[in-house]
């Protein structure tokens, strides 16, 4: 049912690919960003942040126009070159603990609108509008939407065979990842892949809800222009079993007027509480929560008999924590905008939560058990929306590896 299309990408020359590609712009601190811009003239960061010294003094339109100009400079200098024809790619990311392999393709705006591409996250309209303007002004996107599909043995075997061939790129990065890209350009294989995804069924957005919503908004704005590229947006398609989902932990700045004793008593109404003292304890199963509070770690086990869950959203640990603690006890409202809460991805050690609470800036931290892909799909199938920051999902794509022009 899902329609995918090959696309005529822009990409680095093979001799410069390891120098050009970068992590997501938001991953860099100010000092690290400045160092890359100072010492690596080929970094894609020069395109994403062309006025890093004076960026706070510039409006969005001017910044976006500078991005577009710098992108064109990279093309004129031969750092970035176009494919000769529309193709698919097989892409593999090998990190210390995981290997992720999937297919880079164009996915359909129509499928997105008709819910063949399914969502599970809400979006902030100002972010959607801003990124739509970015796409409109710059004319390109280099961060694909991460989507999952139901495991398919025939497709998995085909990918395994393709990985035996000579890659287009094979390079390592300073964060000790190995990246490999194979080009799929034969008409026979392109047609076969398209047929496979038509048979697979629905696709599920794992990461990139704002990017896909912005692509749809740009399509609606400019669809009468006759630009066929607006009908699709770039996606990285990966099997359900190959995606890695981490939790997002929560830290809260105050107890909403509760005393420490009252806070514990109110939590005990719905949880069995066990002190773990200084043990760096994390949940080991669903309906378990870790808590760091008042210098100690605690294990919280939900009193399931207290609840009669309905749909998949009500059973989600992040929703349970909100319904039992964050909202009624700590008085948190919209988790997307409330400044009293912050989020720590599960890729970071829980010692960081301990340190932040011990610093006095926060009063309490909660550790969650990671959500399963089946929970995400069940919520998306019902057309429901998960709480913000419920998942931190890998793999993460490198900017500048493959560019989709609009």
C-alpha cells in the first residue's frame, strides 16, 4: 500500500564524504561547533550554520537564505555532486552496540495525508511552520524521516545480498561509527523494491514528525507550482526489529508545594515503593519506574489492581506517570511547554539525573522503561498521540550524506 520512489540525490564526492557529513546540528555544543567550522572547511555544518558568529543578530529569512547560498557554493566547488539518475540507497550504520540497515527513498505526501504513513506524536505548529519556511527558502533537506515497516524475510534477504556488493561509500566517524552506503540504480531492482513496499502495508514514523508535517505544509503551499519533488519527502525505511528505542527520563524542578513526606505518601497511593539507597537502579519491566529523590533511588511498582486500562495509550508507562504523578501531584500541565520539567534520553547514564537533582536545580527525577515498537504501532493505529518525549529512537542520520532537493 505504501508508495516509495527513487530520487536524484545530491551527495559528497567519495574522497570528501567523511569530512562533509556531520551529526545533527543540535548535537553540537558551542565550542565543538566552532572547532569544526574553524578547522574543517568541508563540513556540512558550514551550510547549516553559515553565520555562526553573528547568527543571533539575523532574522530567520536571512539565515535561511544564507544556508541556501552556502549550499550552492558547495555544489559549485564540486564538494557536493548530483546523481545522474533517480536511485534508492541501502544504508548501514554500525556503532559500538548496534548495526542499523535500511533503505533511503522518497515517501509519498499523499500516503502521509491518507494515514498510510502513520503518526504517534503531536507537533508544535510554530516548529512545523518554521521548518516549512526553511525548506521553502533553502530548497533542500538532508535529514530523512525515520520510518519502520513490518519485518519481511524476502526484503531482509535482498538487503543482505546487496551488502555483499561494492559500496558507494564506506567511512568511519569521530564518534566511532562506521557508515556504508550502496546505490540501487537498476530499473529491475527499483521496480522490485517499489512492489515490495506496496505489499508490506503501512509505514510508521519513528522519528521526524515535525519534518514530515513541514513537508506536507510545503506541498500544500506550493503544489500548484508543478514541482514533482514536493510530492515526496526523504525517508530512511528500517524494519521494526532493527530500530532501537530508548526511554526519555524526566526531571522536575519542584514538588508543587508538597512536603517531602506528603510527596512520598501521595505516590504510595498508586505505587509500591522500595528504597534502593545509592544503587543506580533502573526499571526492568513495564509498569516499573525508577525515582531519584532526597538523595536516594527508589523502585516504584504500579499497583495494577488500582487501574482498569482501556486503550494502548492508557497502558503506556509515560502516560501512567503523567496521570498518577506528574499532573495530580506535581501539577504539570502541557509537557511540551511546561518549563518545570526537562527530559534526559536513556542513552545517558542515570548518574546524570542524580547529579542534576543533587545540584539543587531539580527536586526529583523519574526513570522509565523503554517503550516497545508494538506499543508505538498500536497507538498510531488508533490515531492517538503519545505524551511528548516518550521515546528516543536510533539510528540517527548524518547530515550531508544524502540531500533531497526540493
